[in-house]
C-alpha cells in the first residue's frame, strides 16, 4: 500500500453502516466538500489520483488535495471511534480516561473520581493492566489536586500503580520469550493474570514439543484451555486469544494424526464461535487458520462426506470478509481444494480449481503454489488420459521450472513417465510406476515437496 492510497483503502474497508454513520455525522457546511471527495474515492475500484484531480478541477480544495485527504482520513477515524465506542473493554476504558482528562481540566474532581472508580473496577475485572496504570495515574493526579498534603494515600495509589506496571512489564517479557521459546527461560513465579499465564504456558508447551515430550505438551495446552473456559467473561472479551490457543491445540492433534479427535474439537470450537458477536480482522485470520486445519483433516481422512460442504463454507466466509483477507490466503485455499479433490479422484472438480488458479494468475501470487498447481494439472490430465494436452503441458512446465531453477532428477523422472506412459495399457503402466518407485527410493523426493503434492502416494497407488 502506497502512502497516497491509505485513504482509499480506509474507505474501502468501511461497512455499509459505517459509511452511513460517517455521512450522517458529516452533513452540512464546509463538510460537504469532504463528502464529495469521500464519494468520489468510494466509487473507484483502484485508486487514481489523476482522475480525482480532473473530477474536481473547478474546486478550490483540489490545490490542497494532500491536506484535504489527511483531514478526511482523520474525520473518518473519528467517526469510527464514535461508531465503535464499545468495541472492547479497552476502548471503553480509554474513552473514560479521555473524559477524565477533560473533566480534570475543568476542575470537576468529584466527577473525575466517580468515573475513575467505575473504570478501575472494570480494568481490574478484565485484567487491563496497561490501561489500569493510566487510570491509577489519573487517580493520583485527582487526589493530589484535592488533598495535596495527604502523602499516605498518595503512597498507596503509587504502589498500586507500580504493581499494575510490573504486571505489564511481565507481559512484555513473556512476549519476548515466546518469540524464541527454545533459547529463552522464564522464572517459576506464578501469575494470576490470564494473558500472562497464557504466554507462560505457551512458552512451556513449545519447549515440551521441542523436547519431544508430546503427551506433556498435550496436557499443558488442554489445562490452559480449561482455565479460559472457567472464566467466561474473559473468554468472551478476549475470544481471539482463546481461539488462537485452541488452534495450537488442533494443530498438535493433526501433527500426532489424531484426526478424529481434532474433527470433534473443531465442531466444539465452531459452536463457541457462533456465540461470540465479533468479527475482527484478527479473529477472521484465526478462523481461516481453523479452516486450514480442517482441510488438512479432509486430506488425511479421505472418506469424510462433508468435504463439499466445508469447501462451500470457506468460499462463503472468504467472500463475506474479502476486504480483510490477504489475496494469497484465497490462492492457498484454492490450491488445497484442488489437491483434496485430486486425492478423492474427483478429477473434474480438481481441474476446475486448477483452472481457476492458472487462469487468474497475478504478480502477487506465491510462486511455490503456482509451480505445484502446474504439477497437479499434469497429474489430473494424465488421469483423464489427455495425451495431446499432456505433452503441451510438459513442455510448458519445463520452461516454468527452468525460469527459477534447474530441473531436479525426480522431476525429470516423473515428467518422462507421464510423457511415455499416458497411452500405455494398465499392466504396462503398473510396471513403469513400480520402476519409478524403485528409482525414487534411491533418489527420494524432498519431504517439503510432498507437503504440496504427495507424488509418492500417487505413484504407490498405481501398482
């Protein structure tokens, strides 16, 4: 995103109700010109400043377009703050602090104390220690203004303020430790703060995995999930954090090939998600991560009957949230769809998704996924017996690979087999595939390649 495109992407991110709220709050007087600019940018599919300047050539504000755009951006952000005033406990507390600052400057200290008391209780209940530090700071300022000589009370407030800061510092240290859990260690000091406890537990969980203490790791993360579930208010407020921990747990289950257990757990998590009225960008990404895990299970348990339903749900979800989903997420999902259908021998549906990827390529695409889509395309056409098409595609993929690297020996072996045996009898194919399998045992396909397309599994099924 270029600097001059920031306003464009901000406007494009707005929902219908957010746009309506902005327009209603901006009507009249000098704001009418900003609404004209807002409407003009909203209508564009890609940002074009030259067209904006041409459209408003007869307006004086076009000579100060950068200034006007910055002002419009601030007005939109202010409108969003008002619209989402209760988006989270943290947002509510910050608004109370802003109110207290205004009241303090007016000398309305009694009202300040009333607001601070309300904010303090909420901050403690929801473990908002960073904001609690600011609340305590305003509590100190107000008390100092009312009772400048009451040093004993001031000391108590400052100690409370320091305690909230210590918890925030601990949180920062835990974040740092989780960046590199293998090479960092933590004290055994207990914490009652759920976010801090979560980071500390995840640090331990990752160390246990690295030490191959898999059963201990499983027990560790299950215990953490139970702690979250025992605090429903915090779970609801910080559901994205809980969702992320749960995804780690599901990832472990898939890693240990406990696919059926993972499948049941996914249903439980989806049920919990339906009860939460939130759809932030961070939660959307966690839901995409969950869908990835679910597709991995479908790749392994080929007899699952709801694959089509899951794929349709993913398409709907991405369509509904496309404004906040990076393009390559959609590419990754389409690639997974094509591989799953290939494994299920539904070659027509696999080819549909392959063509969807190859016919809609962009410069932003992940090169690895495009390369293995080409490979999958070859395998599908081989299965369909499309000899003429296959020979053309083999030539094309050789050119594609050579642009990036030398063709590996296993790639040449597979390409040679595809070219020669497409019109063989079934018996001759069996012999050819058996010979290929033997040669690949001497010169194996790298493991990371199998994560894209499982050539070994496909070859083994042929004899």
